[in-house]
């Protein structure tokens, strides 16, 4: 049996490939799963400081800067001044970014249906619980370093 690390990595690879194919089918190009995470969170929260957005998608500041710049260049997001904290900017969706909502939710639903095909609800719940434990163990290890 392959190691869990290899299996999780392969699942991530396959999910990313499916996402890219589905985005391409919709005529949406140049986005990665990290870009999708940013956009999904902005659908949910409308505007967020970059620091909060980075925490939500679990990326460091320098990675976030690169991701946000690309989304800005593509015309999907923009930055607004944060009147409460001059050092910070809010990230918001542009009208062009908001147009992605229906396609993004459809793609997300399709990917989740594919992932969970053949699973019972209790298996899904257990798997998610176990994966959270694995992630917690890994986060604790990083914090201990």
C-alpha cells in the first residue's frame, strides 16, 4: 500500500486536474485552486483584509501577494483602502469576479459529487474527522519546530 502522504498528494493532483478541465470548459483560464479558494471566500464574506484571507486559505503573506496580483490582473478582484487600518487593504470581488459565482458553485458541486461517489454519509463524516486530525498533528509539528 502506498503511503498516506502519496495518496493525499495524488488526490490533490487529480482534483486540481479536474478543476482545471472544468474551468477550461467554462472558458475560465489561468486560475489555480488557490485562486478559487480566494474567490470562494469572497463570495462568502464579500470583503476581507488580505491577512484574514491568507489565514482562511492557509497561505503565507508572500504567496497571497502573488495570488492576489494575478487575480487583480485578470480583473476578478480589487483592493480597497481599510479606513480602520491604513497598513491593510480589503480584497473584494469586481463585477467580473462576481460573474464567476454560478460556474464556481457548479464546478465545486460536481467535484464533490465525484470525490464522494460510492461513500456512505457516515464514511464521509469519519474520513473528514480523521483528515482534520492528521492536519492538526501536522500543524502541531510545524508549531513545535
